[in-house]
């Protein structure tokens, strides 16, 4: 039995859950999220909890049990609190700025790299080197942060580039002077 799958999900105040056929809609103060539910699991909503049960004991049913529970828990957390992913820019002259809905990254190329901020995500730039990507969909926030990081990944010699906050960059030793 899945340890994660059998844990009930607590529904916070102000969050409404609606089951419609093969999908679930979660509505809260920050927005609305919906997702299709596989046929191998069933979702039951009580007064203040959500319980996910599996309908079959085959491998597919067992694998979806914990996954669906986690996805629904992330939806509930997203519409009530939201998700954030912090990024840091390091390097001489490296910086970021936002104009309208375009993020401009000055990260060592001849021209600034322009990234159009998608709907459903907001980006804040603090002191030109710290960025916070926030939104209600955890998967989408992580994907946007990964796309921004992929513009200039941190390199191992000087650590210049865009990295996640708290990420440890494994450093390499450069060439040594001839003896």
C-alpha cells in the first residue's frame, strides 16, 4: 500500500473542490486549477478532507495512487498559498530587469536575452540579481524557473550564471601554472 497515497489531504478554509466525471477542479483565493484523474484511482471528498483510493491492484493502479494524491495536494496548496522558486544571478555585469511582460537577462552575450513571461506566472526581480518566480501551479513554476536557468547555467570554474537559490555549484580547479 502506498504510504503517500493513503494519507488524506486536508482542505484549508476558502478552498472548494468539485469532482466532474473524470476530473477534479480546485478553486481557491489565488485561482482555479483542474486536472484529469486516471481511471485506476478514485477520489472521494468528505467535509474537510480528500481521500484517494486505488481501484485496481495492478502496477499502473499502484503507481497512480501516490502520484494522484500528490498532484491533488499540490493543487490545494497552490490555490491557497502558491509556490515560489528563487533564482540568483552571479557574474560581473550579469543582471536582470523586467519591462512590461518581458524579462531581459544580461548574462554575458552580445545582446540581452529576452524571455516572455507566460500567463499564470509572475516574476519579481530584486537588486537586479535575485529573481522569484511565483504562481499557483507547481509544475509550471518549476518549468519556467528551469527555462530561465537554462539561458546561462552556472559554470564550474567561476560559478558565473543563473542558479537556484541555495544550489551548490561543484567547483573545478582551473589550469595550474607550469612548474
